[in-house]
């Protein structure tokens, strides 16, 4: 009787006795609303930033916007599908998710296609995706699961090393060609462990390991060291052209901007302005006011994820929401910092807004996971 009450109070229902599809007690409409708002705003900005280039390359100013719309519709369907499945079912498959991610990352170096000097894509016919995006999702589920199943291992150095062996191998595989994404993945793992562990020394130790790994990967790749020099003085290098144009766009936007569609820098001055540098065009067209609103939307999204993590009532679900929150926060921070030349230049899309199928699909699948966690919350908690 007591065990039954305890399980009911903590909302820990055996997922094996529940059907695959379930209707939880609660649905986080504020989170859904902010996600849909960001997605729709992203579609508008993709059209605004890509129309000139699309017309020049394909004779159709809506080419990239239409492709992004297809990506978003597929991703939204996947998000709602995932939100209806009991997220606790994924715990038993978390290791296999990570194995698949590692296999795909290795496969990239065998049959992958290069883009902008780095090999990050796998193409199957006309369909292409970045395995590193799937790796982020796999790392969130695996790290949340391992911290839930083996909480005592977080208290010892040996136990922590065993727990994080597979995540660190995955991050190293990513870092070989994509250090910026590896930093995001490392941040996800560190923040989950920080929330799960009662002690602070694992967090400090992982931070030191992360800094050491960054130094090693920068020292072993000359182009990464060049990016630091460009960051310090972009006006002195030809490769600093994109950074300078981004800063021109931000500065010319003023407080209220030039208006949607009136950007000058998107007309070939900022290369592929609909991708990683889209925030600079947002600043140019919507000004400081519009940029602040975009940042505020991300802050609300992160806040909702934090509330769900705190009130989930179940450790695994809370850590999943924490991992997704960390992913969004770290990636937004890096993207905006690059655009404003606060950190060395690197290629990281702005979540939900930048053009790209892999990014939007896996990001919305993560939002589906958070919505699934929210379904287990009790109203009024």
C-alpha cells in the first residue's frame, strides 16, 4: 500500500504497463506557443534573407523558403508524434541511440560529403543530414539515463569516468571536423551532470578537461588558430570579410531597423545570410528592438524548459528537459556571440530560425521530448 502511494505521488508509473500512445494530465501550451512562434518567425526570416540569392541561383525567390517550410512541417509532425509517446520508453534504448550516433559519425569520414571545407554530411540520394545533430539528441537521452540509473557513480572519479566514456568518445568524433558542435555537445553533458550531481568537483573537472581538449584541437588544426587571429582583427584578413559585413549589418539597423525585406547586406555581402549569420540580418531589418525580442523569446523557451525540468517529478524526465534547455541555451549563445564577434568565428545555426533541415528536425524532436516530459506533470505543481 505504501509503495503504491509512493509511486503515485512521484508520478513514476511503469511505462511497460502503459500503451505506446498516452494522454498525459498536462500539456505545456506556453512552450508549444513559443516554439511555433520561433518556427514561423524563422520561416519569414529565411525568406527575407534568402530571396535575393534564391532568385539569382534558381530564378525563384521562394526556393529556400519553400524547402524550409517542408522541413518544418515534417519536423512539427515528428515533434507531435514524440510528444505523444511515453518518454521513459527511451531509457532502455539510450545506449543504442548513442551507438548509432557514433557509427554515423565514423561513417561521415568514410562516405561523407564536404561542405565549407569540413566533412559533416551524409547523403542518401537527394536526402542529406548531419549525424552530429542526431548525436546531440542521443547524448541528451543517454546522459540523462545513465545519471538516473547510476547516481552514486557521480560521487567518484572512477565512476564518473566510466559513465562518461561513451559521451566523450562521441564528442571527440564530432570535434575532429566540427569543434563548435563538439563544444555544444560537451556543454550539454556538463550541464546534465552538474544538475544530477550533488557535488561540484565533477563539474570543475569536466570544465578543465573541456578547455584542454579545445586547446589540443585548436593546436592540431591551423585553420582554427587562424580563426582566433581573424577574431582579434577581422579588418586585417580577407577571411574576416563575413565578420565585418555582419557587424555592418548590425550597426546599420539602428533601434527599429530598415524593415522586413529591406536588408542591404543580404544581397551577396554576407555569404549565405539565411544560415549561420541570419541574426545579423535580423538586427539590420528589425533593429535592436527586434533582436531583443528574439532573444526574449529564447529566454522564455529556456525558462519553460527549466520549469518542466524542476516540476517533472521524475529524475530521467527532469534531466532530459535539462539537456534540451542546455542545448538551446549554449547554441543560441554561441551563434549570437559569433555574429557579434564576441568569440572566434565558427559555423553554428540559430535554433529554429536558421535555414537547414537537420537542425530544425532534430531540434523539434527534442522539443517533442520536453512536451512528453511535461505531460507527466501534475496540474498545479
